[in-house]
C-alpha cells in the first residue's frame, strides 16, 4: 500500500471540513476522489500533502506516518501535489518552470532525461520551451504544471481538478496523458468535478459528500451505479 488515510478529521479553525475520512491508494493505481463543490475533496488532498494537519486520524505513506510533517518534508518523501490553479512562474520560460521542479537531490542528476520525458509526453511544450509560461493557454499551463511535478520523480502524483477550464478536446488529451503517466509507474490520486472522466480513468474511486466518504468502488462500477448516475452524471 502506498498511501493510507485513516479516519481523518480536518478543521479550518473551528469549522470541521472532514469527518473520519478514510481512503487508500495502492502502488501503481489511479484513484479518484469525486463529489460536489465543497464536499471536501481539496481538503483531503491538502491533508495528504502536509498543507493541512488532521486533528484526528492518520496518514501513512509507504507505511510511515506523515500527518504531522510539513509540506516540504512530504514533497521530499515523494508526493507531488499540483494544486488547482497551477501556480507557475509566469515570467519564466516553459523550460525554466520545468527545471524548477527538479531541485530535489534525488531528481537533480536526472533532470535532462526527465525533461526529455516531459517533452515526449507533451510535444507541445517542446515547441514552446522558450516561451514565457504566463503566455500559454490554460491547457498548456496545466501541462507545464504536470511536467514540473514529474521532474521531481514523485512516487505519488496528486492532481486537483486538472481538467478545470479546459476545452473538451484538451480534457481528452489530458486524461490520456494521466493514463500514460500511471502506466509508466507513477501512482495517481486525483480530484475531479468531471465525474464521468474521473470514473472512466480511475481504477478505484471514493465519493465524498459533506466531508464524509459515502461510497467507494471500482471506477467503472461507480459509473454504472444508479445513485452516482442520478447525483453526478445527470442520468435518471
Ligand atoms: P471545490 O471543488 O469547491 O474545491 P471541494 O470538495 O474540494 O470543493 P473543499 O474545498 O475541500 O471542497 O471544502 C470543504 C469544506 O471546507 C467546504 O465547506 C469549504 O467551505 C470549507 N473550506 C475550504 N477551504 C476553507 C478555508 N480556507 N477556510 C474555511 N473553510 C474552508
């Protein structure tokens, strides 16, 4: 098991956002957290990557408790979190943004090879390697954000709403790349409001409602579930 989240309660000040949330991600899996706006998906990701600390419960990464660690330390251990909104350096080139992801000691020596890997995954970025990141389209910026995360050679890649604001054709391309990243050996945990896409690519998924996990199952199984279809897929 790569990641085990076990019964976490997370608060923003006095306001409780997660109640006893548990989920797990096995090595090599693609796992999705889905749910409506405000269900607690982003909060759950932040609790994994050390940006928030649960008041109760545990987070184990490779069997090791990480729920009290700083985000920096968690990154060092091999978790790369791409937040919603991407957070690139707009006045730096595509390539400089990508290289900024390779600062960790384990990744630095391989940065040329990793750069080539990113350009193979995203040929469009190779064409634009000298262009300022701030001048790229939303979809291209998302590619840079994913590429930069891969430059750190993470064991677990966390993506928060990667398809947000992208044109449908780019959403397809993005999910194809996510599949390929997973096939190449990086475990993927993602949050999506695009429930159909998320359940199509995910091996397993968890449905969150009001800060609680209310359902879990294989992606395809949830896709066919009448309750999920009625609540999230506009069916029924
Ligand atoms: P979205 O897709 O809208 O981001 P989400 O499922 O990711 O939804 P969260 O962002 O995790 O949901 O929010 C869960 C709950 O925590 C919501 O009730 C939200 O209002 C609350 N919340 C989120 N961020 C904060 C914050 N910084 N301060 C206080 N409450 C917050």
